[in-house]
């Protein structure tokens, strides 16, 4: 919570300044939610990756590849079907951009957390 006080106070001061400059009164401030960024656990991610590599990539049927390609065609991306190779762990980004909000950030503050992006999900592009 300590990390949120400073930016929250800054926003409140902006609202107070806007009220003052417009000759109005800031009556009520309601905070509906606060969402923390996620803090993934590197050790857990590496363990998951090792297990995925031990299990191996699924062996997709031609029918499954055609289904994946039809989804990719619909999305307007390159039609490659499901991936044939296991991808390495992505390095964390220095910039936090985009994406929707989620309670996963709250969970990562109290429990080790990692995300699995395995090729069983609907393919966008490879």
C-alpha cells in the first residue's frame, strides 16, 4: 500500500487544483479499485519450462493443424497451424504496457506465481 500513496496523493492534489481553478469544491473521492502489477516467480517459471521440455510438444493431427490455420486465417495472421517447437521462456519486459486488469497481481504479492503459455491455446501467430 505504501507504493500507492504517493501517486494517489498526486491525483488527489490535481483534482483539488482543478476544483480550485474552476471555482468549485471537491466534495467526494471514491476509490473503486486498486490493481497491482504482477510479479512472476522466475524459479517457478524455470521449473514449469523444464517440465514442458520433459513432456515435449504435443503431436498435432492434420485436422488439428487445419483447425488452427482456419482460426489464423480468420484473424488475418500467417497460417502456420499449431507450433511444432517449444518456445523458450520470455525475458521480463522493462516496460509494463497494455493488457487488461486482473487480480493475478494481487496473488503474486502473497504466493509464487508463473504463467504457462503452452501451444494448446488458440494460436494467434507463430
